[in-house]
């Protein structure tokens, strides 16, 4: 990886296929950046002023940098899994220029001082933008609300209990109600703690393998509950990671009713299914669990038709000690920052989802939902960009991952499409080395 | 709801022999439904009682020899003392029933208590209870006048009356004033009684609170709801702060005291948003630094101490009116 220091002045990205999902722009041309901001796009733009740089994009796609709404980082408290620095490197290699960090750290990000510490650390240690989400409840205990107002003023981009949902309906109701006054977004996964106690999707495979199943209802019931609570409180809510076809229907109904809800899906649930677990392969143990092919196709359809808004990596680094265990004893979670774009492009190559829609779900859709002014290429916007070749063939070698943990379900997987360059505020923060 | 008006049910005690001209109440259970005329009678009489309390000889034996029972199921030294002093200034025999040591602790029901009390032939009963509707229940079972001194989150009518008297003495009238009630509306009987009284008297009521402290459809009681002090305070003539119970700041309704103070505490910057001559009220006891800054509580716009003084006068007036004592009687005793 080479990171060239951004020069003051201008950079001209030439000969690119410019794709901006926010405006629908898809053209062959040039893009001019000045002082870290986008100046203009167009055909045959004049060369930059003296001292400026020209980058030949060789016809590859130039798009907004990815915005990842759900990333777990070990720092503070679990630096052996991932640090802010290594997560930043992994993100840059995956084309992610802004990511939302989950509060499941030790200590938990549930007060202003820790939030400020994390923001400061992220700024000094990571070249890409890391925005912490704060916990909904103190210590992620599901009981007492955190200081939404003070935390939001201190820069919490959203509120979530990370891996956990808020089990107590009254607490969730009050959190949605209180958050509304501060225009704060609540995000949550849906897995009922008692019903969802299993280790893989409930069904024939789990039965055959002798593993405890996680029924779809463990997701659908709390999701339905939260939709009712959103209707009751008029709160703002994002269902972080859905996995069943029925969940997509629940979201569609909620949106029809005009509720302020959005929904996300982890890349794993769009590209893999439970049969990938094969011979008890724990790197495929994720939460929400991989479901069957019908569910996967329903998630793809949801992304295509707009019922689902956001694709996230659900990046969750786990060390060997928690993964090299019998399936039922292993931890949930897979790293995903570095395979987010390449994995999502599978849906493009299979002709399931148009490339522009995939980019939308990875850039402007999460940015808008989080209230961030990025993920778009308009004049004056942050020059957070990726250059990628959608057809570049490669095989993932986990030893080349930048993440400190290597629990990827895509070891030795073949991909078409790879990030060539990642740019943050006009500075190149990742550049793919020449392939041998 | 139980009627607190006299024509519907005759009373058994001698007190019913008196009837104040134009005054319709035999109990004071709440401000909901009380007419502007009854409120005005009470406030006018209370205003006269202020002078009684300010002179050296504070006795006024209009209700001499009658029995007042203070029945407080919740501790409240301030309110109980206020009723006690009011009763004594009117010449009544005042008995404080200490619930902590009474048979209530031994499992007696509220209705058993009522029957027992009835047998003692009181003339007035003042009751505070943690359950909404407790005062109304007692009024149905007792032969004497009942004054609600607070029933759960329902009503606290004498507090609303003393607030109204304080405002009237400062502003001259209630009509047309804009009054902001700020804080824990959801659990507040003071807020409910004030909403009813102020609406009856033609004031405009605003409620300012985080959504978690606003009960469902509270605007339909007659108020405009705001969720930010900055939105609700401009144009206000009166700022009425409510106490936030400590246990409610621990994350259930509000995340913390410091966040509450940051967004809903009354400090000098926020006071300046209201009208320049706005008065500041608090039913007490105050949480300084939680809902109100100390310098504001003690500042020139604060009428918080005056509220306490008005409390005795209002309670004297309510007792006399319920017992039908004429205003000009008793002072020579």
C-alpha cells in the first residue's frame, strides 16, 4: 500500500467512468478536486493549475467512497482483535472512506468522554473517517438510556446497542421517544435473546448437523415489535441487519405506512447461505445467521426494489481463540471491510442488481440515513472517492488482509472487481499494488 | 368521576347548615370542572386571608370547635404543615393522623380507614395518597368535606389555587397570560390541576418537556406542547418549573440529571427568552442545578417563597368556603 500525501491544490482524475448514485450520473469523463473537495465533473476538463496532479483512471469506475454503517472494532479493550489503525487500513483497502463504529468496546461507548476519546484516536490513527455510534443503554445492559442529547452534541452519529437489541419493550419505547426530541437515529439488529439462542439457521441443515437452530421468528417478532413502537413513538429507526424474506415484508409494510424506518443487510446475508457452512466451518457463523437460498434471494430482491436501503459489512473481527472451536462453541462474526465492494459486485455480475443500485446502497443511502454529507459527488462535497475495476479477477488470500483478524468466510474465494485506489479528502489512502 | 358539587348529595354533618352564596363545592377533589366563578370566590377570599396571616393576631375563629383531620399517606412536611396552620388559624381542632403508625400499616383498606374516621365525626378531611382517585373514593364514603392534598399523578387543587393567587397578585389577572409549565408533566398532579385552572380562567398554557415526560394526548387537556425550552419560553408571562424526582433521572425517563439540566434546566439565558417581567414559580421542593439554577430560584423574578405564603391563605379560604363560613365572620373571636 502506498499512501501519497495529498498536495495542496488540485487533482484531476481523468479518463474515468464517473458513477454518482446520488445524481444518477454515469459518464465517461474527468473529475476535478481542489483542497479535498470536489470542484466539478465533465468531459475534457483543462489540466490542473501549476503543481496539481493528473491521475489517469484508465477507464475504470470512479465513484464515491463507501460508507459502512456497521463496523465492530476492538479498540478500546479488544486490541488483539482489531485496532482503530488496522480497521482503518482494512477499510481503505476495501474502498470504505467513512465507517460507523459500533459501541461494543470495553469500556462501552456510552458517555461523552469515551466518545471524545474514540473520535480523537480515530482522527490521529486512521486515514479514513471513523464515526462512533453511542450505546442506546448504559453498558449495553438494556435498562437505562444514555445521554442522547450530550452524546449527539459530542458527535455520536447514531445510537445502537451493537450486537444486542433492546430486549425490554418499555425501554425501547422510551428510547425511541426521547431520541426523537434530538432527531437521533436508533439502529438495532433483531435477534430475540431467548428465541434466538441457537447457533445457525433453524431448519433441515441444523437438524441434520445436530445444531441448535435460530428460527426466523427470532428476527421477525422483535422486528414487528419495533415497527409498532416506531409507529407509536414516531421515532427514527434503522433495522441494521435483516436476514429473512418475512423481514423484508415487514419493512415494506412499515414504509407503506409512512414510518421513519430504513433497513440494512450484511453482505454475508446477500451472498452466502447456510449450505456454505459445509463441514462446521465456523467462519460462516455470523449474526444474523446465514439463512437458506430463498431468504438470500429475498434480501437481494429487497435491495433491488428499494425495500432494503443499505448494505453493510457487519465487520466483526474475531481471534483464532474464539473461532477455532466446535461450531456450537465458536463466536459469531466475520471480517468484511475488505470484501464489501468485491462481494457486493457478485450481485452485479449475476445480473441480479444494477451496478448503480449497488453503489447507492453502499454510499449515498447510508450517508443520507446517518445525516452525513458524503457519499455523493456534487460540487463542494468531500473528495472521498474510490477507483475500481468492476471486472478485475482476483482470489482472496487471507494472509494479505489488512485487518488484525482473519476470520473471513471468503478465504480463497474468487471475485470479479477490486478497489484500485481509495481517496479521502483528495488524498490517496490506498493504492493496489501491481498484481503478479 | 365523583361530583364535588353540593346539590347532588346532602351532607350529614352540621356543616351543611351553612351555604356560601354562589359557591357550589362541598369537596375540593380537583380543579377539573370547577367553574371560573367558584375559582374566583376562592381566590378573592384567599386574598383576604393573606392579610389575616400577616397581622400579629392570626386567629380567625370562623370554624371554631370544628374538627380537621389531616390524613397523609405520603410524607409531605410542607403541605401538611400548611394545612395544619390554616386549620388552626380558623380555630379548628386539627388532628394529624400519622399513617406510618396507624392501622393502615396493619393492612387496613382505605375504605376501612374511611369508616373509622367517619365514626369520629370530622368536619373536614385533608387527604394525600399515592393512588389517583383516593380522595374521590373517600369523599363518597365520608360525611364530611374532603380536600384533596394530592392523589397520585391526578390532581393537587390547592397547589393550583395558590399558584393562581400568586400569579394574580403579581400580574393582576390570569386572563390572557401565557404560562409555561416545564418538566415532568407525566407524573405531576400539580401540572394537571394547573392546566385545568388556568384554562378555566382564560390563560394560555404551554407545556415544555422531553417527550418521555409528556403523557399521551396531554395537549387535549388544553395546552400547546413544546419539546425545547428555546421554543416554548418566548412570550411567556409565567414560568412554572416542576420537580423531577431523582429516580426518574436514572435513565428510565431522562438519561441523567446533567443532561436534563443541559436541555431543560431553567438558567438565566433561558429566563431571558421569556417576557422581561415574567415570574418564575416552583411548587417545591426544588432540585437546584437539575431543573432550576440557584441564582434563578433566588433571583428577582422568582416568586417561589411567596407561593408558600399563599399556600396557607388558599387553604384557609378553601376550608371556610367548603364549610360555608361567611367572609366577614369570626374576626372578633
